[in-house]
C-alpha cells in the first residue's frame, strides 16, 4: 500500500488499525495519498471482514471511501483507526464464539542416564566420586525441567498480555462509538429542547385562546365604539368579525389542538425511552472487566519473578556440581574438602530442588495457567459485552434517526396549527388594536403641539443668528467703508443683509378624533388587553416597563413591537431643546404635552406587546428576569441623570468661582493701598469666596426644583433631601432669582459686586445701617458690605478733606462692625466647613456609586458583546441551516423529478408487461429497452440510468429465457416420445420380472417345502411314484408301504387323459392298516383298518381283491391322503 506521489513531503509510516469486535490490531504500511477504499480492500483480505460491512472511524470522524488518508491527518503516531463490523451490529447477528487461544506446548526434558551421557567418574572406585555424575545429571534435569516450566509460563503470560491489550483496544473502540452516539444525541437533544420550548409556548397560547374565547367575545360585545365612529354596521367591537364562522373554527381548532397534544405526548414518551436507553448505555462501562484483569495481571507478575529467582538458584547449583566434578577429574580438590564432604553437601541441595524449588515452579506455572483461563473468560465476557453494546448502539442510532425524521413533521404540524389559530387570534387582537389606535390619536395630537413648539424655537434661533450676522456686517462696513467707495461696496453686494426667516407648518391633526387620555381609558379600558387575570402577578412588570424610557422591550417581544419603539422615541423629539417658554406656552405645559405624548406611546406599545406576546405563556422565571432587567435599566438611567446633573453643577461651580475670583482681583487692584484697607479687603475676599461657595451650594440644591417635576421615579426627591441643607428664612426669595445651571447667576450678588462702579460717595449715600448692620445670616449682605469697603481711589481723596474727628469716629465704627462681622463670618465659616465636609463625604460616596455603576456598565457592555457574539453564531448557524434546507429542498426536488421519471418508466414497463402476450413479451421488452437506450439524456439522474440498465439486462435475460423455453419445449416433446417408448419397454420388463418372480417364488417354495423321504407326518410333502402294480407308492428310505389313497389318485388323475408317473402333494391324513386273513371265508380276506388314533376304522371290500397292494398277511401299511400343492401341475409321461 504505497503511493505514487513523488513531489513534496509525503507522510509515510505505520497505520495501526484496531478491530472493534475482537480487539485485534494490524499495522499497515501506507502514506497520506492512500485512499480509504484501498485500505478497506486490504483489511478485507487480512481480517476477513467483508468490504461492505466495514466502518472505519478515527476519533469521531468516519473515513469515506474516496478520500485519501491526508484528509484525516493519517498516518500519524497519535491517531488510531478502529474498524467496526456492521454485520455484527445487526439485531439478528449471532453472538461471538468462544475465544480460541493457542498456547505452544513445551514438553518436559527426558531424564539422562549414564549410558547416554557417560562421565569418567562413573567408573570411579570411590562411591562418593561415583555419585557426583548422578548428582550432575539430576541437577541438570531439574534445571531443564524448571526452564521448561518457565518458558511455558512466559508464553502464557505473553498470551495474557495480548488478551489484556485486546480488551483495552475494545474499550477504546467502545469509547469512540459512545462519543459518536453522544454527538448525535446532543444534536437531537438540542432540537428536542427547542421543539418542546416552542410547542409549550404555542400550546399554552392556543389553550388560553380556546379557553378565553367566550370571554373575549363578551368583551368585544360589551365594548362600544366611540360615538363618532359608530355606524349602522359597527356599533361595538364584535361587529368587526363574523361570530357564526368563528364558533365552527373554534371546534376545528380544538380538535386539532387535542390531536397534536396526543401526538406530542406520544413523541415525548418515545424520546423519554430514547433518553433512558442513552443513560443506560452511558452507564454501562467495560472498565470493571479491565480493572479486574489489570489487578490479576499485576498480582501474577510476582510468580514470574519468583520463577526467575528459582532458575538462578538451579543454574548456580548446576554450576557448583559441575565445578566439583571438574576439580575431582583434575585432582584439584583442596586438602580440607574431601569427596565425601562435597557429596554430603549436595544432598541438601537435591532435597531443596525436589521438595521446594520444583514444586514452587509448578505451583507458579499452575497459577499462571489459571490466570490464562481467567483472561480467556474475561475476553469472552468482553466479546459478548462489545457485541451487545454495539447492537444497542445500532438500535439507538436507528432510534435517533427515527426521532430526527419526526421533527419536520411536527414542525409542519405546529406551523399549520398556528396558521389555523391565526383567525382566532384576530378576536384577541381587536381590543388591544382599538386601544392602541385611540392612544395613537392622543399621541399624534401631542406630537403636533411639540412640533409647533420646536418650530417656534427654530425661528427664535434663526432670528438670533440673523441679528448677530447683521451686527457683524455693520461693523465690517464701519471698519472698511471709509477706505472703499460705497458704489464699489454695493457692486460687491456687501450692503445686503439676511432676510427674515419664516416657518410655516400645515396642521396634520385636523382629522384626528377629539379625545384625550381619559377617553382612551373610558372607551378602550385596559381590560381589553387580556391582562386582568394576572394583573397582580404582572403589575410590577407593567410598571417597570412603563418607567423604562429608553424604548427597550423584554427579550420575548422582538418583533414589530421593537421596530415600533425604534421608529418612535419620544425623547428624540425634544433633543437639544430646553423647554423654554415659547409662543405663549409655559415650560410646565410643554412638559405636560411631552409626558402625554410619552404616555400615549407607552399605551400603544403595551397594546402591541399584549398582541404579540401572550403573558399567559410567560412563567415566573421569565417574569422575574423581565423585572430584574427593567429595574436595572431604570437604575442605570436614574444614575446617568443624577451624574449628568452633578456634572452640570460642578461645571457651574467652576465657572462661577472663576468669575468671582476675577472680579475680586480686579477690584483689589483698584483699591487704596493702606494697611487697614488691605486687611479688610483680604477678609472681605475670603468672606466673599465663602459666601459664593455657600450660595452656589444653595443654587445647586435649588436647580433640582423644576427638574423634580420631570422625573417619573421618586428616588430623585430622596436624593434631593440628602443633598440640600435646610434653608434659612432669609433665603426664601433666593430660588426666584435662579435660572438654568448653564447661566446660573444671583442678581442681588451681582448688583452688590458692581456697586463700586456707581460713582464717588456711594457708600455714605446709602446709609450707615447698610454698612454696620449685623449680618444675621444672609450671605448677600455680607458680600455687599465687603465689596462696598473696596472703594475706588477717588473716594480716599475726598475722605482726606473731611474733618479728623469725623474720620476717627467713622473708622472706629467701621472697625467694630468689621470685627463683629468677622466673628460672625468665622462661625458661619465653621458651619460651612462642616457642611462642606459632609458634602465631600457625600460626593465620595457618589463617586463610589459612580464607579460601581461604571463597573456595571462595563459588565453590561461585556454581556452585550457576548450576546452579540451569540447572535452572530446563531445567525451563522441559521445560515447553515438555511443552506442545508435549500440543499434539502433541491434534493427533494431532484428526488421528486426522479420519482416522476421512475413512475413514467414503470408505467411503460407495466403497459409492456400487461399488453404483451406470452409469446410476444420478449419482443416487447426488447423494444422497450431499445427505446430507452435511444432516449438517453445527459441530464438524467443515476436512478433513471440504473433503471434503463436494469431494463436492458432484464430484456437480455428474458430473451435468453425465451430461447431456453423453446429449447425446453423441443426437449420436452422428445422426452415424451422417449417416455412412451420407455413405458412399453417397462411393461415388457414388468411382465418378464413377474414371470421371473413367480418362478423365483416357486423355487423358494420348493426350497422351503422339501419332500420328506423318511417317516411321513401330516402337513409334510410326499412324492408318490406309480409302481408296476399300478399303485402310487411313496418314495421313502426307511418306512415302506405308504400308498396313495384312491380319493387322492382320483383328485390328481381324473382330469388328465393318462395317469401321471408321479404325484406330489401335501399329506392331510394317514391311515395305518394291517393285512389280516379271514378264516370263515377262505376266499376272502378281512381288512381291519386302524388309524394312528384309533378313532376311525375303514373296511375296504375290494371284492375279489382282498389285498390290493399284494402284501403278506400281518404286514402293516399306510394309506395316505394328500392335497394338491398351489401353483403346481402334474406332469404326465409322454405317450410311447
């Protein structure tokens, strides 16, 4: 098995192939270009497994016939190939036979004698020296016997190792087969799980649809249409459908529902049986057989080691006795060691051999023989286990295929049932659709208002931009107009300005119904959604869905509801606008319109969800998941809004602080340079900064007031209560002067900061109360006072012109006021520091919360990426399934075309068979084959070509059979003539045989019924000869005078023309008579016949002949009566 490739590096080596059924292994020389088909042909000759019954597996891959080994990265040292016999996996295959183990028999060595192996010391005179050769021969025999036992043990232990390795191979083969089954089972289990999930959801939805059909009808009947929508044909929602047709449809759907439920129950039981078989298969392991054998193998290795040690001892003893013999022969024994001492030392060694070493060797050999029997039994158990295991795998694979083929049937059934229930789902969807339409009307009306408001804002922005552009144009002309003549500038077109912008909006809500949200709940109540039965269970779910403003929906609703929410997002409508008062509309009204729009959109979205997602099919686990997701989304949104507000506040703080620092630094630079004022200005600067920080903190709290009405969740109020300090009564009017955070500015503070720019003597014009008033807690007064002290330079020049007393008095009062103000501000500063520390801690806490939120966001992003990967994988798998479905569809189309073609061909064949007579069938079939051959098409499939080839072969065989039929008819006619002739000959032979048989019978009878020639007895056959006196006398050797009676003579001779020369007959009666004389009548003799029994007497009066046989008086004679023998004839003598 070598490849012909000569270019590039070719992978060559040993490919190990293991036989799964018996564990045998084969090493094959091949390379990567060797095809699997050639490998299987070689394995067929080596293993005896037929080519068509071979199944080659490498890892979990099946080796295809036309593929080279390089496809499977073979040959490789770390990859094994297993050969499975498909014939053994069939249910009717016979169990494996017992394992045949051939062990080489090593005979025991013969005992050598002095005659076969003489030694010079055999003729020694010293008995001790003479015993040494005997010991040497005995020790050598012991060593050879032990060596034979050891070699047999090695052969048996090698056989055990081979059987053990074969069982390991079988275990690995079972692991390969189990892995293949597990792969297909996981695929079928995934399909089954998806099917059960789909069926359960559809079954619950359909069951709910059937159960609540009556209630849905009543709801539609009780729900009246909006008065403006009512017509003669439509009064209520029930008028949208035809009820009489729906009840018939409900019966059909209910029947189909029950049928599919029964079929699915049977399918579940079938899959449960498959699952049980799989579990039993995976729980069955061959490791217990391997473990027992492994333990036994390790335990019996000590016997080999013990035999090795004994063999070393025996070898040492043989060497010792040989050395003694050599020393004795060469006379090199030491003076201290005599021959008798050497021989006496060999005796205990012989006893050790005979009583210890050799018995131990034999016991170890017997233990290893028992191990071999144990290994053989375990191998038989493993073979039976593998046979049963592979049969179970084949059965499970057939079971899996059967289950796999049922999935398309059930999916089609579920699809048809779902299509059948679509008409009933219309009844349930009418209510939510009607409520969604009314909510859409409200939403569109609100959208129109928001749309108009956005148009107004757009006009204002355009007007602002136009004014800026006009001012820029005017400045440009002022700068460059004095250099360029006006005519030239006009020619350039630089005197033109932007036109006024005008936005015209055509109302699109004039045709909408005049309804509000209250009308939606009145004319289309929430009970139409079909959620009232589980309002308690799903109330939290509905509220969570309502709070979530990002348009996200549960994972179960991914259809048109998600598309609807993507198309319309209410937050995008006012993106970039600040809800300012526009066109006579307040911010609150705009906010209300926005909330009304959002609420209407959520109502429509809930109607869409209720239409497409049946809440009855959502279990508690999914409900909890939805609630958790909604809560997480709401928390995330809330945290994002809080962080956004905090960021805006921080930016406002930074901007405000920078502005105040800049203003204070400017005023400080313009202030008089005297030490007291310097000290006061520093104190005022720190006070102003503290007050500004405090004022900004108050502003940060007040900015949440208008936003509090915009939040749906109540958590913002609690956060506000933690962040805001308690306001003093002096700050009650502060919130009225605060605007948007981007332009946060306190008018009172700004006016106080700008008081120094109003002119000279402004401080004393205002009254001393304003300067020396105790600052009872208002930061604004302190700031005004501190800023007012920082007067410009011209104030000091006027102050020098005043009288010294007045200056001193004012200075003292000012110092006292500043000291009290400083003490008060120190206390306030301490309080502000405490509050600032609390705020810092709060901010750190918020930062920690922000960090946690960021981590959650990162995890969410990771989960989103994971879900996106899963979605991509699902899409790829769907593409694969779609491609497979397309391939399957094309295959089914090809099969359909092939079936039609085969049907057409079979119709032609049937018409050919049915229309043709017996004589013309061959010609008709030949014509059909010729027609099919002439109509060959290049695009035809293999089945049509095979059918055409079969018809061609069939026509040839039928033609041959027709010729054979004619030949057989000819032979039959000839055979009939020969049979007639043979019958005549048989009749003749029969007659001849009958004749010969009769003769044979006569001969046998003659042989059996022999003629008696001694003393005659009744039932014997006697021969009577005609004597010279004319009487028939019996032929007898010892007893003469037996004569045939006259009746018998008449029986034989009356029908013959002449008397026969002899008569042969069967004796029926014998009469004994004696010839007597009669004295009274001398001329007459008196005969007194007596029989043997003397029961009858016969007196013959022969007239003148008293002695018919001519016998002397007193002579005893016998008269015999005979009968004719069957099938005999009496021969008459020929005439003379």
